C-alpha cells in the first residue's frame, strides 16, 4: 500500500507519496521530485509516483525511506489564490 499525503508549502499543494505514513518515518529519507510539464497537472503523475514507491517496496527492507513528491509549479495557480501581488 502507498501512503499519499498533501501538504501546503508556500501556498502550493505538494503531494508526498511514501511506503509508510510520514509520521512513521524515523530514519533517513531520499526524495524524488516530479514536476509536471507546462500544461500538465501534478495529479497526472500520481500513478507514476505510486508505481515507483510500490516497486521500491517490493525490493525489500531498506535503511532509507523513499519519498516521491509531486507539485504544482504554476505561477498562474499562485496568482489565482492571491498569493502573489
């Protein structure tokens, strides 16, 4: 099972995928950032992020927990929320 948590960073929704819940991580982490294309959306990468986490988990136990992060990098999104003046 893949855990997905959405957090807001600087007004932008950031989706964090992991094998276990973020609160359960106690050791080292490695982070893979996925940025969508100019006309894309972060949700288009959800399936890929989940697949990567599942594939890494199937390899067995590791000392490092992998996090896959997808985010909206659009200036227009921040403008629509009134975050940039």
